C-alpha cells in the first residue's frame, strides 16, 4: 500500500541536522509546487471541465440529457455488462489466487504472466480477437450464422471483450495478499476436519475481504468504463449495443457536448466512488 | 515455508488450477492464438507488406515516439510526485495521494473528451498555449499529453514504496561522514529507487503503446500524421480487412510480450536489490 510518511518518519526528518536549512526548504517548495502544478494541469482540470461542460447550460438541461431513450439504453446495457462480468471474474480471481498463493507447481510463473497478459495488450486487440473468432469471416462465423446466433455486434461479444479486459484485476489484488497471509490458519482448519469450502468461507474470506472488495470495484469500474475493446465488437447500434462510454463518443461526435459530458459525469462519479472506497480500505488497513 | 506449501494439506489444487487454466485458455489464450493463426494465412511477403506500409510505419513512429516521450515525462514528474508524497507533509497531501489512481479508475473516453476540452484552442490551457503559438489538440503533442495522464499512476505507484524503503540510517550515516545532499541522492537514494523507476517507466510505456480511448479524441486521426497503430487496426476492421488487422495485432502482441518480460525482469532485479540491502 502506498500510504504516506508516518508521523515518526516526519519528526525524524525534521530533527535531522540541516533538515531545516534554506536549501532544504527551497527544494521542498519546488518539489511540492511542481507536483501540484503537474497534477492540476493534467488531472484536476480535466475532472473540473467534465462538470463545467455538463452544467454549461444549467442544471435543467443537464438533467434533461438523461431523459433520452438511447442514453437510458446505454446506461442499462453498461449495468448489465458489469452485473455479468464482475461475478464471473471475481470467481476466476479467487480460484486463481487460491491456486497460485496456496500451492507450488510447475508452470506457476507462466500462469501468473498469462493472467497479467490482458493488462499489457491493447484494448483494440481484445476486441479484434473475438471478431476473428466469431465475426462473419471468423472461425465460427458460418456456424453461428447457420444457427442464427450473433456474438459480434451483440451482447455476447461485448461481454467477452469486457471480460478479457478486466480479467486480471481481482486475481492481481488477491495473489499478493494471500501469499503474504500464509497458509497456517487454513492448514489448522483443515487438520481439525473442516471442509475446503468451509475453510475458505470461515478462515480465508474474512482475512482477504477488503482486498476482494477493492478488486471487485476496480473490475466494476473498468467494466463500466471500457471503450476500445467494446467499441470494436459493438457495431455502435444505438439503443442496442451502445454502452455509456460509446454513447459519449456518439454524442461528442454529434457536437452534443452537454449530453456527452453529462454521461461522462456519471462515469466520473463512479470513478470517484471507486477511489473513495479504495482510500477508506487503505486507511482502515493502516489503522488495523 | 516453501516446504510446507509443497506438502500442504490444503484441498482444491486440482479444482482451482484446472478452473484457472480452463477459463484463462477460453477467454485469453485461445482467442489470442486464433489471431496469430489468422495472420499466418498471409504469405511472408504479404505480411511484411502490411507491416511496412507507409501509413503503418508513420503510425509506429507516432505511437512509439509519443509513448516514449510520455513515459520519460512521467519518470521526471512521477519521481517528483512520489518524493513529495512520501517525504513531505503538506495540506491536501492525502487527497492528492488518493487522486493519483484516478487515471486507473476513470474511463478512457471520459479522460479523452475532457483533455480535448482543456487543451482545445478555446480551452482553459489550450488558450494560453495557443497564444504562445503551440497547438496541442490534433497534434502529436495532444497524444503525448493523453498518454502522460494515462501512464502517470504507474510511475508514481511503483516509485512510492521503493522511496519509502530507502534506508534512512544509510542516508544519515553518509551525511555524518560528510557527504553532501547530492552525493546522498546519487549514491544512496537513486540506486535504490532505480529498479522501481524503470519498472514504472516500462509499464507506462507499454500502456501508452496500446492506449486507444483517451487518444483518439485529442488526436484528430489525420492519416500519416496523427493516426496511432491501434486506430489502424480499427480502420482495417471497418474495411473488413481482417487478415491485415490480425497482422498488425500480432506485431502489437509481440511488443506486449517483450514489455511484460522486461517488467518481470526489472521487478525481480528490484526485489533482489532490496533484499540484499536489508541484510
């Protein structure tokens, strides 16, 4: 966890000989102001402009931009995708973390690298691979057409692409946590006759729950916000295969800036909530 | 501990390893392999022709150039930010610390349109820069700014823990022995933080090469000028040139592998250094 300087460290730095010389003060001032300026220009001003642009024509126009069938459909589709993808990837993350943290086996490091792969791969590729498999020219394209199943330009393709992109987050959160916690308590429970599932629910889950929750909300944020991968497989059919981020693009390209930033403001609030939960979990962790 | 794990009584080995491998193969590995297979339906000379098309070459230069520049900017400012957050206490430090992760959580389409609005000719910062004759939006500069935002948390979050690990008694000892501030920095702090800095750099660079959502709004996507490689894949798909898209995808996948390998090696190097230092 990142944390910051502890009180002990700060007092130690302050008590250091020469720690309060004019040169130290100058360096400190330069470092802090450069950091703040950099973050203000790059991070804080975009966040502010989302709000000012969304409310550029007043609160009533802002609210009106949500009273739109296509916007509504986009919000519904985004929620549907998140509701399906998050549980599936959570289950995967728990299984992967248990396998990797609790056992030694050959090929473990390859497995870890393979799990990380979706983070390093361009989101465009995550969409492309499913088009190559399930698109009209794809490996299963003819078969799917013959059975009247659409994967690409439909919900299943968007689910697959979103799953690919958000695949590693729960596992990456849980693996280091479970490795650090060790196996002693689980082994004790098993030795005393508890079943595997019981041991997981009663012994492991309480220890990892905050990491699990953070992994899940991060997966959720990425699932709701994914753009590139979903854009490639969606076909941008309004009211049908348009998620919130894709809808932002359509509104933006139609010069409906208030509408685009209004939808963007919802996703920004989601991101802020995600970070708030993360921060609270971290502070709790520091206290406990 | 390693021994007890090898002979552990814990159940679920077959189930969890099997499930993980199956799910991983179905969602990630087999689809990626299918892309490589699709690209291999091209003959070697056709494959090379796709990869060396002038428009594609222009996109490599742009994608790599801007990603590299953005990652370098992040090394400098990421270090400054990490240093300020770890070593100094100032009002708003905790809020700033929490905000660092914003680019991870914020959808790329949102940061894309927001950055475009900030740096447009009539935007808050775009106005000031336009007065100096600098155009950001629809140029490589705009792409660099978008990639800098996306890569920033990777460097900060990688350097922060390493900076906290620097042994202060070593610094104190060096100072007591008469080393000045810069000697302490170059001989003690910098070497300890270097692996983390390089890891963060590589992560930001890798992320930049693949980035799509936050770039396409600010890039303007002018052929030969501001088209990034991931966008060319999308364009090829829109033209139903699936094989060409797969060929470009393979090149980008190869790059990702190299990056992932470098990150793993750098992290292993960093861990080794840390443990040697502790003993």
